[in-house]
C-alpha cells in the first residue's frame, strides 16, 4: 500500500488523478483493510494528517503522513476538508484532512472515496463490544411491526452482519446498561440503548471492534451469544433470554422469560420454560380468580412461608429445602405443615407439589 501511495503521489494531479485515487481505494477495499490502515494510507496519499470518526461509538482514528497514529479530538479545528460517512443514506461519521494551507484539487475525491471505504469497513466488521446505540434503530430491530427489509437495514446500521443470528434478553437493573450487557455477553460485541423505559442490547457471537458506553434503565433487553454462557449477575439484576434467532420473536420470548425471573433464579431462558411459558398467556382476571393463586396471595403476607414454599417447590425435598434456607429440617417441616393447611394442598404428594408450584408461579406473574 505504501508503494502504491508513493507511485500515485508522483503522478500529475491533473492527468487522470481522480481515476487513480479511485483505483487506490478500490485496492484498499479489496484487501479488506481496517480503519487504522485506511487512515494511514489516506494520510500517506494526501501527504497530510487524515482522520476518521464514527458517531455511534465515538471512535476516532487519526494518522500522520509518516504512518504514525496521532490521537486527537475529532474533527479538529485544523481540518482543512471534511466529508460525511453515510451508510444506507444515514450519516454515521466523518472523515477529514488536516492540510496546512488551501485544499488540493483532489482532496474532495480522496475524502469521498475514504468515506465509502470506511462505510464498507463498518458494515463488514460490525459493532463495538459494548456501546450505546441509536434507540430508533434498536426499536426497529426488535419491533414486530417492522418489515424484514427495514429490520435488516436497522441491524446493518447497528453493525450486525446479515448472516449472523441475533438473540435478545430482557433485563431489569438499576446498573448501567452497558455493564449489564457486558456481563450477559462476556467478551462479545454488543449494542445497547434505552427505549421508552425499556433498554435494548443486541450482540453477535463474533468479537470485532472495541468501545464503551453507559446508560441506566430499569428494564433492559439484551442479545446473548448462542452458547448458553454461565451468567453471573449482581444482586437485584433479573434477565430473561429469548430462544429464537429472529429478533422480534426473541424479544417477545425474552420479555416472557423475564417475568419468571426471581431472586432464586435471576436468569431465565425461554427455551427452558417449556410448557410453563403458557402460564404467561393466562388472562390476569382468570389467574386471580383461581383458588390456589388466591391462597398463595394470602400466604404471601408472611415472607417466611413464601420463602419456604418456594424452596420446597424448587427442590422437592424437605432436607434440600432446609439446606437452602439454612434451617433445621424439623423447622421446615413445621412450616410446611402450616402451609399445607393454609393452602389446602397436600404438598407431600407429587400432584399437590406440582399444583402448589404452578400456583406460586402464576401468582408471581401477577405480582410482576
């Protein structure tokens, strides 16, 4: 690339110069170079400092004619010529030259081709590992009302390759949205954005560029990698993970799974719910009118009884429930005896245990 730049710099700028600049960038694009290589090559060709800035991530790449990186705020006041970077008719960044003195005749052509090359790199390599994104694009990506062409465009503008599946998870947290996304998708590129009280994060399974961003949202959504990672979230954070590779459906599944999350099980995958997911479709009035659900609601006024029933339903064993509650098994037995009377359900029978577990889950969905 350096040799090519040297040859072009010796050509008469008024004799097929523009065509040769186009050929120069066509060569770079065929070689699939990254942003730093584009900036260095452009600086060498222009014989002045060249820079690139991406709006979505705030990433700045600035290089001097000798090929050295030259970090600086961008675009700097010293920019002699600048041009927008556009992708699908949307401006995603800026490129510029810092030439002392007046612009050269081919600077405009050079920046135009540099902007096209940068857009191709952004489209090819995808999003930063953890970064805030445009909420409007994220909304289109997970909306069930968006057509496939619009969804594909939104995902591409966010930096996701068309051939990579995207799964979504819904999260409740007071922590910064980018931090939660990073915990759910360790080492993965993700996009995050708050959206009308709900945050959304999208991710791929292939790491590319790096950047960071922050936001706080009470309810968030995040895409997760496909290999079912062991997720460890801070206290108070809840997550529901969708199962579908189709973003809109995965987002619906994720919101359903989130309703099943609890302190005991803070991360719930929709794929693991199976038939339990049907409980989320029961009308609220019908659920509240059910005698077992109503009994759970009355019992919930006593947190100890609720905790004991939850532990017993989760383990199906008196001793394992006692271990989970850090109590002697005789104490748990006395509590369960009282709960059995209160609910009118024989918890020692498999059918009764299943009935109590379903009622407890239905009540939690109402409480949610």
